[in-house]
């Protein structure tokens, strides 16, 4: 593996295969895509109540 770029534009530092990045909330797009796929498959409606699907 190899990193490209700089870690910080102000302080510099090369990106390596061990450089850590803050990812924030990246699961929301995946969950939204999965929900929309279920809607397309008629297994879920956007008007459904959450309690009808989750305990």
C-alpha cells in the first residue's frame, strides 16, 4: 500500500499507508441507498413507521 498527498496543508507531512483520517459519518449514504433499494423492491415504504420494522 502507498499513500499520496500531504497530511495537512499547513503543516505538511506525507500521507503513508498508516496515516489516519477522520471519516465522520460515512454510513448515512449506505443506509439511505439500502432503504431506497428496499422501497424499489416494495419491501418498505417511505411512509412506514420505524416501529413497524425495528423493535
